[in-house]
C-alpha cells in the first residue's frame, strides 16, 4: 500500500467517522442543554446560567468541524447550480480552486487562529472559571482538519485527472 493511500485512509477515518460522531454528540448536547434550560425556566423559573453558553460552544464546534467534513466531501452547495451549466474542464478547475482556497482558510485558522485562541484573556465564571482560550481552540483544530481534507482532495483530483487523461489516450489508440 502506498504512503499516500495509507495517509488518505487515516484522514478519511478521522473526517468520515470521527468528525461526524463528534458533530452528532455536539448536536445531542445542544438539544439537551436547550431542553434542560427551557424545562427549568418553565418549572422553577430558575434556568441554569450555563445552559446558553454551553449550547453556543457546542453549536460553534459542530459547525467548525462540519466545515472540514464539507471540504473533504466536496460539498460546496453554492457552486453546484453553476457547475451544471459549465463544461466539465471548467468545473474541475473551479473545484480545485475552491479546495486550494479552503486550504488557505485552513492555514489562517491554524496559524493566526492558534495565536488568537492562546492569547485571549479572561474566563467564563459561569463555567467554573474556564479559560476563554479553551473553547477557542476549535480554530486551530479546524485548521488542521481543513488542511488535511483539502490536501488529500486536491491530490486525488490531480491523480484522477491524470488517470482519466491516460485512459482517454489509450481509448484513442
């Protein structure tokens, strides 16, 4: 097995198995926090002061993790309508361009995102003085995941076009 295939399998395991499981847990936590807060507000008129904060964190983490998953699955909803009207070569070019641009976003989330997350001051008193930098660490985590997804996706697209080109040449002989 080639090194690229091994790396791709590991990245796909992370992005197609672990990340969706974590996103599902975040969604379940959000629903649980909201239901608990509403029930406590309705029954005792004393909702937990931490419910909204934890719901917000779970939502942000879920969305950021799902971004990396969308990059790997090439799920750019906004572009799909345009792709149906363009030639396949232009569509292939635009898909690669978007993935490369997403890798630039991943680099921004990784480098400057880590700096922001590690330097943010203060803490959440409602969460037992949890440092504000902990929830912000989703920025570099997402950066790493987006970079992994983008790099593997771009390499696959170039390998696929190379094999398509070779097949096309063989078919012409």
